[in-house]
């Protein structure tokens, strides 16, 4: 979706400038030109967290995520880019 959106921004740059003005259009086009080449190596990740029933939240309690327990052979999490 993002790749297509950025391609459309670039393809319709003149129309963007007319409708939005030079400043906003140039900002959008700069973003498209910087991010578009990096999209191929990315993957989408969805993370869902839920509170365990035995850990009720009290008023004024700040929620903190605990550090994951390391397993033997664990490797560091990969960067944002996925190897091709």
C-alpha cells in the first residue's frame, strides 16, 4: 500500500503542488523519495499485548513491560529490514 501511495505522489507531483501548495507537496515528495527505496526490505509485524488476570491494575500504577527471558541460542532481534 505504501509503495503504491508513494509512487502516485511522485507521478502526480504537479497536481499535489497545485492543490496543496509547494511546501506541503515538497515535504510529501521528499518523504516518498526517501522511504520508497527502503520498502522492499520491510515486513509488517503485528504485536498484541494483554494483561494477565492475576495482575490487576490499581489506580496510579504505571504499567511496565518486563524484559523477555533469554533462551539458550537466542539471537538479537533482526533490524527493520528483512533479508531478500
